[in-house]
């Protein structure tokens, strides 16, 4: 195997690059950094001085990994993620005082937010369909500038990030290009599946979703969307069908999902199952069903 370094990348001669690794355009690898074999450093990514990466690590586009980070084998760093070496918050007001506004990195001071054993009374999970960190960062930079903040989005107290791929139904291989149905099924049920699937695994077996888990535990639930309620992202919270287009049992929006139809012994269309699941609050648009 050989090392592939693009001409526009800046790799220190003092860095150690493992066999089979790739350093893409505009990436920087600083002095004494050590990359294991078969690592990938994406476009514009930064690997700081003395950073150590295990084998088969992947640092995606524009991610920043500062010293003294040490990454184990197979670690994945998503696009635009920053692993910082700051020990104290540095967000300040124009007069130099710490910015303690809600959402500021200095809000809780050097001691941090802290943790307790208290349980949340209510949980609101907000899904921005198609909103990865790169899309949010690009929009923020364009609208507010590099040092700006979105007044609402950036004040949310908790943010969850994860990577995802779908599964090819025929052979079970990985499909790196997922759709909203497979992606939604993954976060709603914890099961990866094929593109187009709503709440079922690769074999078509129903997987319990978050609303079903909550209702079985006696909790009140809601499913609110700006799209039609039968669209893939909200549908994964209340239905189990083989294809995302299985909107209705009849009419113009009856898809070719015969096995899912109740007359054939299936669980029914998305619309029918959403009625059965019956979240306490369900709000969304419609398509004239």
C-alpha cells in the first residue's frame, strides 16, 4: 500500500503517515502527528501537532483535531467537528467580560454545567430533516458570519449527533447514501434498514419506535411536523410499512404495497397505522387524502 497526499495538502515532514492513508485537498497535518494505517483526512481538515490517530480512522471535511488528542482504532470524526484543547471558556463580550447568556460556551463558567440524578419530566426531540452540521454551519456563516449565532437553534441545551448508513435489501451490504425513511427508522427504532422502509428491518419485520415505547410506559406522546404527517420522517414514529409511499389504503395515494394492506393481512397503510398508534398530539399537513 502507498500513502496518498494531494498536492494542496500541507503535511509536515516530521509527521508519520501510515500505509494506505489518504490526505485530501487543503488538509493540514502538523509536526510529530502520527497517523495509523488506512486513515483518511478529509478536505480542509486539521490534525494538530503531536496528535496520535490509530488505524483506519476517518476525519471528515473541515474537522479540527487539536493536540493532545489520541484517537483509538476506527474512530470517526464527522464533518466540521472540533476537538479543542481549551481548558477554559473564551467567549467574551466586546468589553472583555465573559458572555454568560443562555447557550454561550461560558454560560456555566469554568466549572461547567454539572450533572445531577434528576430525571427530565418532559423530552422534546427536534429533528431537522436533512440538517447536518455542515448545512447548519454553512447557513450560520452566510447569515450571521463566522462568529455569529442563531438565536433559537444555538440556544438549545442539548444536541445529538450520529452517523448513519442504510442497508441494501438484496445482499445486506452498506449503502452510504441513505434516505429519510431509512434514516428515520434508525433513530426512531435503533435499527438500520433499507432505503424506503418505514419502521421495519431489512427482512420487513416491524421494529418498535419511540412513541410506542413511550405509550407502553404510560407516557403522553406527540408527533408534530411541518410536512404531511404521513411523510417519512414523522411516519417512522407511528407506522411499519415496506415502502414510504404507502400513504393510504385507497385513492390516488394508494401505493403498490399490497403486502401491507389490511385486506391482505398486513398492518395497513401509514395513515391507518398513525390512527392506531394515536399519539396524544398529532399535527401536520396533508395531501388531500
